[in-house]
C-alpha cells in the first residue's frame, strides 16, 4: 500500500507519474487494466488519456472514435460505480462501445468514478477486470482507502491543465508549509485526535494513517478498529481498517 500511496503522491506532482500510479493500483487491486481519462467539456473530446493493461493498445481507438459512443463515463459521479450494475444488459448487448471496444480489449467489467470536475474538464478513473474474472473482495476496502489521495492527485492535474505549470515542482513553486491532518480511532465510537500532524498533502497523511494502522495491528486488542484520517475541516481523507494477522 505504501508504494501505491507514494505513486499517487508522485502523480499529484507530475502527469508523467500517472502510468506508474495506475500500474501500482492494478497490482494492488488484482485487476487487469486501468484508465484515466480527461474530458474537455467545451469540445466534448478527450484531452488526455492514460490506458494501462488490457486496454493500453486500444487507447487511440477510444480517443478517436469510441469516447463519443461511451454511455458509461457520463453516468459517473463521486461514487464508485460498476459498469454492469449501472447499465442494463439489454443496452450493453446493442452498444457498439461495449461490444466492439470493451469486450475486444478483453474486459468484462469496469469499476469507475469521477475523480475531479470543473467547468472546463472532468477526470474519470476506471479499473478493469478481465473476462472470466470477478473483482476481488479486497477491492472495496482498497478503493475506500485510496479514494481521497486519488482525488487529490486528479485535482492537481486539473490545476496543471488550468494553470499551465507543474504543481509541486520544486523548480517552479515554493515549498509548501503543509496542512494539519488528524488521525482518529473508531470502532463505532470515536476516539478523536485533538492535536494532529502537519503533512504536505493528503497522500502523505494517508500514508501515515496506513503506518499507524499497521503498528496497531501488531497488538490484537485493536482488531476491528479503524484509523480515520481527516483534514482540518473534518473531511475524511481515508479510512484504514486495523487488521491483526494470525
């Protein structure tokens, strides 16, 4: 998990780091592909796309043709939504996008979300599972733990699109002082962290939350609890279950 959070932190700082971040996500989630798509709302076209795994070689076909036929991406919002549960089977059977693109890539199902949305652009992310393989039960807790770091990286990508500079690039920006994040312990009741710690980004804070959970997991008394990381406004950054290993 730490390598995934580190890769997401890198993606927040540089567009070139997104392929590595998606590959880390694929490895951790046990899926066969992933795609990050930036859509220009003014033109209705894809400004940028990063495809990894099964669909990588099909990226030009999606950008040039199938993006306009995609019935799934416009339905995505801040929730994580499964393709096969949000679109009826009858529609998928007659969809050129699904039959000639998705299935041709070897993909059976997609779990996607809209990571960022502004007046000019939207950023969506989908993880792809191959035909004949279901999503693992581990995917849901993993997604819950990394959603906010993913959103932060996508917002930074938006900033670069709108401002034309690399967010967090030490050669072009001044070092940030950081923000305060809090590490609460919950198991139905909440044991609040009153002091918090200062980190440069939500991704750094999420990585610390994972470390705390792993340390507490060594003591079986904490099993069933969670570390809930929040920002100074009380917004949840991530929730990491404390799982004691036998």
